[in-house]
C-alpha cells in the first residue's frame, strides 16, 4: 500500500435479542391443566402430555441431532487457566534444580514485566532473594546493599497497548524485603504490603525497571536508583512464569511455549484444552455476510433447516426475515444460541448460573495451589496472583468465550429463603492505587491516586436452613470472535454478557424447569462488521510525517512557529488540514505551483476546503503586495496569487465536471420518467375503455341505486354470515352466470 493510498478501518459489534418475549413464554403445565378441565379428563395426564411435547424435550432432541447429524456439530467447552500446568512446571524445575522444589507461583501468559525485572535483577546485579541483597553492588561498596523497591515504568504512549497480563504483579512486593532487619519483620507483615503500581514516563522509549537500593556507610544511610531495561522477550509469544524455592533461596524462571526444550510444557496448550460442558448447537441464518438459504440444495442449508424443525421454528421464514433488513449488508453473522444473561432476576436463570460457575470452579483441578485455599476467597493473598480463567465454547464455525480474573467460593451463615433459593447480583469494589509519573530517572515528578474498580458477579444458593454458598466471578467478560482477530466484548452489566446453556447441567433439571430455562435462553445474536475507508491525510502515519517535516523545516529556517504547529496537530488542537494550509502558505508554495499538484490537492480535500485555501493564499499574497506597494518586492506574493489562481481554476474544472455528471444523470432520469409515464397512459386507456366489461365489481352504465343495493346495502352482515355457512355447498357448486361477469345484455 502506497503512502498516499487509502486504508481500511474495521469496526465490529454485537447485538442480541430474545426470541421469545416474557408474555409468550410457554407453560405446559397450565396448558395441560386447562385442556384436562375442558375435556373433563385427568389433569396430570394432560399436563404430562404437554410437557413431553414441549421445548424441554424438543431442545434435547435437537441437541442429539447436532451431536450426530448437524453439519457444524454441537459446541464443545474447553477450560483454560493462567496457572494451568503448575504440576508440569514443578516437575521441570525439579530436574533443573536436581531436587524437589516448592513453587511459589506459576502463571501462563504474555511476558510479564515485573517477573522479567526480577530475572534481570538476578542476572545483571547478583540479587539474592533470601537476603534481599544486590551482590554486585555490595561487593563494589564494601557494605551490604539492599533492594528498597523495584518499579516497572512504561512509556506513556505505550501504556494502552500492553496486553492484559503483561503488567500483572505476583509474588512478594519488592518493597517488603528485609534490609538487615530480618528478625523484626514476620512473613504475615510482609504479605500485608501492596505492590508498587506501574509508573508512567514521558521520556522512556521502552519499558524498564527503576531499581531503588539502599546502603549504610559510616553511620549514614544512602539511596540511589539504577535503570534495568526489560527487553529481550517476544511480546507476541506466551510464556510460563514461575518463582520457586529450594535450598533456602528463591529463584525466577521463564519458558517460551513452543521453544522445544520442554515438550511436556509445549503440549499443555498445543492441543485441545480440558473439556468442560456440552453446549446446545449454534444455528446460523447468515454467515460471512451470506444468507444461509442462498443455496437450498447445500448440506449446510438442509442440515440447518432440520435443526430448527426440532424446536418448531421455520428456518426459511426466519432467514428471509433477517436478510430483508435494510442494514443487513453490515451483518457478518446472524445466529441463534441458547444462553442466559449473566445479570438476571429470574429464579430459574439464577439457579442455572449458580450451577454453571460452581461446575467451573470445581472443574479446574489446578485452579489454586491447594483446595483448602480455594474454599474461601477471603484467605487469598496477593503472593499467589489472580488465576485468570477462560472457557471457550466453539463449533466448527464460530467461537465465543467466557473469561474472568478468577472464580471464588465460600460458605456464609445467613438465610436467603427456603433451601434451594437462588439470588444473584453485581457489585464493584474500589481499591485506592497510587500512580507515579517519572519524568526523569532519579525520582517521580508527582504521585496521583486513583480508584481502580473490581467488578464481580455473585451467585448465591441456600444450602441449609442456616447457611448459603456464594460463587464470585471477578471481572467477567463474554468475548465473541467475529472477524479474523476482531472481537466484541460484553462485561459488567452489558446486554451481550451471555452465558451459554450447558446440557450436562440442565439434563438433571425437571421438565418444567427446563422448559422455562430453554424458552428464556433462545437469543438471536447479530455480529456486524463495518469496513470504512480512511483517506490518506486522516491516517496516523501522515500525522507523524507532518511532525517530521515540520521539525526539519524548523531546524533549517530556525522558525519555532512551525514546530508549535506540529505539536498542536499531535495534541489535537490543530487539524491536519489546517497544518497543511499553514505549512503550504509559508514554506511549500513552490512545490504546489504545478497543475498536477494543484488538481490533486483539490481532489483530495474537496472543493470547499480548496476554495478556502485559495482565498487565504490570495488574501495573503495581496497583503504582501500591498505592504511593499509592489508585486516584485513582496516575497511569495506573486507565487501565492498564482497558487490562488491555480486553485480557483482547478475548483472550476471540478465543479464543471460535477455539473456535467449531474446533467447526464438528469437527462437519464427525464428519459426514465417519459417511459414510465407512457406505461401509465397505456394502462389508463385500457382501464377506461368502453369495451371493458370483465370487472365483476364495476358495471358501466349501472344505476346508482342498483350499485348501492348490490354492494353497501347488503343486509345484516351477521345473518348473511350464518346463511353463507349453511349454503356453502350450494354456493360452491353453482357456476357463475354470464350476466354476473358481463352485466345485463340487451338486444
């Protein structure tokens, strides 16, 4: 793609809609009872008959068909956790150490900068975690040098570009280490300290660690800072990170997945993740911006049509209704899934959500370092770090995922209602965090505090008369993988935050519970992709070019005003086009005084902006000429007026071309109008012809009294309706008379 060519901006989004509104939800028990009463039969038998034919059973039959006959199959659930493979990591580390080790933490994900900082500190400065001393500096100064703190600092421009997980903080905080006072600080006190938040820098060009260290000499305690670059790792790769201990000391370790050194670790995420759940099939009405009924002979169409037949939906009707939408061109996928909203007040949905996240909690055998720790989230400490989780639900065509920063459980003394009662909700906890801004290398310029939210969904179930269980899901998200690497995300209380139905859970529910849950779970999901072309002068690279050009000109001419223009462009207070006008008028006029350049400029920015530029150039040229009373003595005056004249001529040409095009369109439209008007005249002449006697409703020459008697004054409509029913056979067998069609014929 050339520098001045257009590029594409892709925007994706997701909208969901319930298939069955609350007012139309089926209730087979009530329907069966009513039928039993009207038939004077056994109410229980009628109710059971309705339940057997309800969506509770039909959806299960649909699932069975998807397992064996549906072209896209039934979605599988694959569970992943950031601490997955902990036991395999421990085995590898034991081989490296030559003895058994204790794993303090193990996390899988993008390269973590704090962990890299610890590795660099050990590698470059001889850091010993057990004593908290920097060995190289201690040798250099002749006294113990202790680590006071380690702060990860990120260039301010890159702060928003870091992948989730790259800035997480695990293990003991760097500021909690001993500094010659091991006997005065216990482990519990160290665990109460918080990690130092990641800092921001206006001068750093890459992520780095600022290491504060302290030493005491001649009774005087001093501190200093050194900079450790955190480079040498592939930001696009995934790594195992571990801190482990043996022999009285702690060590840090990283391994890039797929490197080949440890095949047991490479295989953990290479294949399918551990299966978790069996989900109802996704039904597609549109995919890849193509209607699913475009080829009615394809296996995809026939299989999808049969799938929908199981739950009583006409596939063709739904597909045609969706694809007749005027905005359908932007819809990449239109599908139906069975899922319930994560935020709900319906008791049946709350029961399912509690059971779903309970199953996820217990389904991960390696979610925490010990099952006793997992029993209550209140006992979690920050040294373990957050165990991120994800369950990916996918068939052969589409996938979605339910992500979280951890699933926690505890038992609470209390009463929600009778045993089995479920409730749910969303709460937000705020943590006060200090953020430092490092303008230089010695100390931060300022420290600000901000409230960092943690959103958790809770699901509670009364398990005894005096206690209930609570499941908490921290920072939950539903991710829809729509187009390539583009995804839409629902979180917090978003309407698209849906949790798919896991049949391995619901198959144990009663028929009436399944009927309500399945009916409520039917959702249409519309995933849209909008591709928008961006003009070359709107792209970020062009704004960077303006900055580079202006710096060169500012240095060459010693004119700081141009540099201020560029800074204004970057800060958003000056538009790129305004910058172009200013730069062109002041410095680049000679390069625009060609017919080709002027015409290209007019085409790129449009007639209105080009005309404005012409006015500015002409006004400035005239002003310069007026100031010196001569065109010859005014710098750039002649060139500016020439430029204005060239711009005006190009604008005139552009307008002439536009008018010519409009005239051609108007002529074509006039010809079309003439042709359509002729068709109307032909139809009118045929309709009003005296020879037309074939209308059964209008009889030309008929008297008004006869017309009204035959049409409006037809008697009591109720009586006529009854007579029509009793005379149906006679009327149906009577052939029309000639006079009924052509009227009375007089000799």
